[in-house]
C-alpha cells in the first residue's frame, strides 16, 4: 500500500542510455513541503534523476509515485510540476509579462486569472517593475527571477530546480539562495533542488541526498551528514574537515 502522505516516491529507479547504466536503483521518499537537495559531483546523475521526476524522460525500470499515484508514462505537462533550469530559456522576443503568461495561455487559462497569477508572482519576486521589458534588457539575476516566476505561476505541487544559480556570480548566488529559501518558506511547496555546491546544500536543505555514480550514498539532515558522514566520500563532500 502506497503511503499517500508522501509528495514523491522513487521506487527502484534505474535508467540506462543504450548500454550505459546511469541510475542504479534509487529508492527515496519525499514528504510534503520538504526542501530536498540532491548533491553530488558532475556526472553522478542529478539532472537525469530530475528529468525522470519531471517526466521529460522515462526510467528504464522502477516506479515514480506522485501523491500516491504512479506517473510513469504520464507526460510532463500533466504531472503538475515546474522545473527551473540553469539556462533561463526565456523567449528573447517576448516581454517579461509574455514570458510569464505564455505557459498558462497554452493551458487555456482565462486571461484575468493569468494576469492575477503573473502580477502576484512578479510582486513576490520583485520584478513587477520589469514586466514590459524584454529578457535582453535584464540582468542575470533578474532573468533568473523571471525563470523562477514562470515556475511559480503554474502553481506546481513540486518545484524542481536544476543548478539554477550556477551561471550567476558569487554575490548574486548568495542573494538568490536566500530568496529561494524565502520562497519555500512563503509557498510551503515541496522543492527538489539539484546542485554540486556543498554550501548551497548545507544552507538550503531540510534533507540532503548525496549521489555518486547513480547511487545514493547517504540521505539526511545537513548537520547529521556533516557530523556523521556514512563514508569517506560523504565526508569529503559534506562532512567536517577530517
Ligand atoms: P549531473 O547532472 O549529475 O552532472 P547527468 O544526469 O547530466 O549528471 O549525467 C549522468 C550521466 O549520464 C553522465 O555520464 C552523462 O554523460 C550521462 N547522460 C546523461 N544524459 C544522457 C543521454 N541523453 N544520453 C547518454 N548519456 C547521457
Ligand atoms: Mg546536471
């Protein structure tokens, strides 16, 4: 019997690309409202795992369960998730308002509701004065806010972030880290945040999932991993200096 209180369950997820096994049987349950960070070195399968959750690709085997419902094979647009990427992928020829509205227009949402959601998200992200600009007229941080705004207006049950800050400079990264944590506090949604940055993981996560080579090395609260790393790899990545 599936526990429907979990926002997300991954049951024995495997993924191969041709002969290459990339994800080797991942089990994980994420609670409603949790901020979970997937951390691990480049190439360990973080993006692949996020894409499987999002429905942008399908696992080779294993089940993905959202709110008690198996969603394998269900298209991304019907899973009720929003993903924010490292590259903002904004439409350069559209205004910020149009960029924020576009996905909702495709869902045939009434105009007034679109405007309401866009205005609320823009206000929350403090980009309400930029709505008539085009992406080319924005700073990197403003563009990333628009990308996050595009995720917010869909009112997803889960937010997925794939290294959203890695293109930003150090100072802005710090600021956006705080803003995303504030956003989580405000919205209370389940968020899954992928990074290779240990400090992001330590400061943002309710729970950290440490990945290596397509396997989970350890799952736990930041301080528990820091104080009691399961092995040398976790210690080297997260733990206190040995
Ligand atoms: P991460 O996001 O942790 O850096 P990825 O999930 O992008 O890692 O990649 C994990 C592994 O899977 C890498 O070895 C990568 O080369 C491989 N991979 C990812 N996507 C594909 C694909 N579409 N085809 C073949 N190999 C892929
Ligand atoms: Mg990646």
